[in-house]
C-alpha cells in the first residue's frame, strides 16, 4: 500500500474548500461570498480545477483516461450549473458536487493503492 503524497493532501484541502461552503449553503441558503447557486457553482469549479492542478496529469493508462473523462464530465456539470443560474440549477449543482466528491474519492483511493488500476 502506497502512502498518499503532499499533492493528495493538497487536493483534499481543495475538496474541503468546496464541500464545507456547499454544506453551509445547503443549511443556511447562503455563505460568505456565496449567495446563490451560480456562486456555489463558481466555487466548485475553482476547487475542481485546483484539485486537477494539485494531482497533475496522469492520463497515460486506461484508468487515467477514464478519470480524466470523469473529471471532464464533472467540469461540464459545473459549467452547466454556472450558466443555468438560480432557476432550476439546484439539481445540477447537487450532481456536480457529487461528481467532484466521487472523482476525488476514486483518485485518492487509487493513489493509496486501495483501488488497483490496470494499465
């Protein structure tokens, strides 16, 4: 079993920077600097991009290509939530946030060798 790296810890901090405001947004209806679904989508997009930067590129294997595809789908959902705005974006925003967490979880479990990805 490999140990997680500083990059994984950094990506986890970026994920927390997305999830904590989202939970607060769900509970209170707003957070500092996040007043509506469009603002929450923007926070999520910035955090997702920072997670990708923290991990770097590793799309040489089939697993890496699948994860890159999942990240692109998540990015697309975030952009859709941002463009839709306040009307009807709550579901898209929730799916976007869920995909961000799933991508982070699978990527982190892979880095820890809990999930054994084949080349």
